[in-house]
C-alpha cells in the first residue's frame, strides 16, 4: 500500500524541527537532518505517485534546502533539485526553470559542464515549449551548445547551434541565424557522417540571407557555399536558392511561387522553411506596392 504523503510530510517537518531546536549532548544532529531530508524525499515521491506534482516539487525543494544549508551536500542538493524540476515541469514550468537553474549553477561551479549542458538544454526546452519565451530559449540553447562544444561533444553542440539558428531566424535575427547554419555546415564538411546534411544547412542559411533582404549578400553567400562544397552547385537546394534570388531580384512573385511549388513536389518544405519563405515572398509584394 502506498504511503500517505501528508503523513510523511508531517514526520519530515517534525524531524527538521527536532534537528533545529534543543541541545544534543551526544551529538547526532547531522543524523537528524539526514533523516529529515530523507523523509521530505519520501514525501515528495509519495506525492509523485499520486500525481500531486506541485506538492512533490515543494517537498523536494525542502529536502534540497536541508542538503545545502544543514548537511553541506551540494551534489545531493543539485540532484534533488533536478527531481523537483521533473515534477514541476508540466504544471508549474516557471518553478521548474527556477530549480533547474539552481542545479545548473552548482554543476558549472564544479566544472561538470557536460551535465550542466544537458540540464541547460532541458531548461531551453521549457522556455520554448512550456513557457513560450523564445528569446530566453534561444539564449539557453546557445549556452548549452557552447558547453557541449567545450566538452568536445561536437555533434551535440551542432544540434543545438542549429536550434539557435532556427529560433534566431523566427525572431528576425537573420545574421545570427546565418552564422549558426554556416558554422555547422562548414564543420559538417569535415565529418563523413554529417556531410550529407550540409546542403540542408546551406539552404537554411540561404533562406535567411533572402529574408534579410540583401541580395548582394545573398549572391556572395551562394558563391561562398559553392567554394566550401564543390558538390553544392549540383544540388537542388543550390538551384532553388539561385532561382529564388533571381525571382526576388526581378520582383517576380509568380516565378517565386512556381519555383517553390516545383521544389516542394520533390522535397517537402517544412513549416520553418515555409514560414521564412512566405516572409520573402511578402517582401516582393511590398516592393511591387511601393512602385505601383
């Protein structure tokens, strides 16, 4: 039979009160605090079983506070805060972000950047998906990517730099997005397992150049991509970017749409590309209106 979480919580509070007050002739105060922390953890897990996630998170936090302040066990406290993050995530994402940030601070202070990076990625996902703060998500993803990179986890870093590129473009920071896509593309050229994805990254970078509205920079970038990867000139992605650049230059809205339609028949355009390309098409319409 499952334990009653509220009864465990009462026992934990009583144990913490006993550890705080009075004089212990034979010592043993540490054991009392350890018992209190353990009871708070038991209560948290019992709340978890009953899907009372907010109460579980609060109990985990009480345990972590004891581990930090009374037992000087920051490693255990960081692990406990990570558990609090898990139960808070869906019901109280702001609390989830708060406790995970505390755990991350501990891991970075200990030089454990691989673990910190993993948690930082989780934090970014909460900002993006649960809280809906794209700017904080972008910064958190970039921080995580940098930590993975410093720990020689290039594949994990590249994955998150691409995520930074995606979010930066959606936020209208096209320069930053281009930089991320191009950096990952160049790094991938040196890796046989990642090389096949280069055309995708260069296509995204090219779309961002078009969205920025600088045709001179777009053409220069395309020539640079061909230098980086000799095979790119033969790829449909390169041909599409050249066709779209020409259509924008000519103010040819119909031609722009036709080239996209043709490409989409062979390689489905995802939501991100479609959204960015609609912005580019919208800029053609605006230019036509300006001249009419």
